[in-house]
C-alpha cells in the first residue's frame, strides 16, 4: 500500500504541506536575492546583513537553490511536499550545528554564519519539519487519515469477549516512606 495513493485529491493535509513548502521557499528566494544585491564576495566572511542575517555569495545562491526546490515541492504537492519539508528541515537543523561549529573561525566559515544565522537555521528547520510532519505524527489523527489507517492495520486487535474486572490487592504500602 502506497500512502501517496491513499490520500484523496482534496485532502486538507495537502494544503498544509504546500503552504509550508511554498512560504519557506519564497522566504529563502527573497533572502538569497537580497543577499546577492550587495554584490558580496562568493566566500567572503564580511558579507552584508540581510533581514538581520549575515550573507555572502555562497549562502545567497544556496538559499535561492533551496528556495526553488521548496517552491517546486509546493507546486508538486502531496506526500512529496511533506517528505521534502521534513528533509529540508532536518538539513537546516544540521546547518545550524555547522554554524555553531565554525563560529569564530573565519577560515572554516565559508557561508559567513553568525549567531543570528544559527538561530534562524534551528528555528526554520524545526518549523519546516513541523509543516512536513503535520498530520503524520499525532495521537489524535482522524480516522480518514491514511497514516492512522496504516497504524491501525499494524496494531493487534484488542481481545474480544466479556469485560472482566480485576481487583488489585494491596499494590504497595499506602504511605511510602520518603514521599
């Protein structure tokens, strides 16, 4: 069973996944274009500040590429957009760890990360991943959700028969010492 085939064409989750991918992609494209507008050096560690984030040519181009990929995922939609959101979100969180590792080391900081970039990478990564996971991981999924149906099919059925009552005799001391 492929879950892609199980979602109806107008399922509400598709809109959430598309919005998440589209908004994230548009923001990254705008950030990349504004980052290139100042003509920074490609691997400069003295790039310009754009929307409170430091940038250089490499980070601007990388942002545009990832933004176009996210917008493409929004156009395609479906489970592809959800999976893409989760993958890009995880990559952003990993890039935040990269940024932490190279802060204060100009020779290794080829993307000109500052602490604001690190925080943005973590927050953006978690938000985009959450958009991708929406409707997939929850204890209160509706029964028409294919992910709920998949989990329900994998679970063993509850025993069938008359209800029984069990009385537990003295499960422990009434007032445990030290509590």
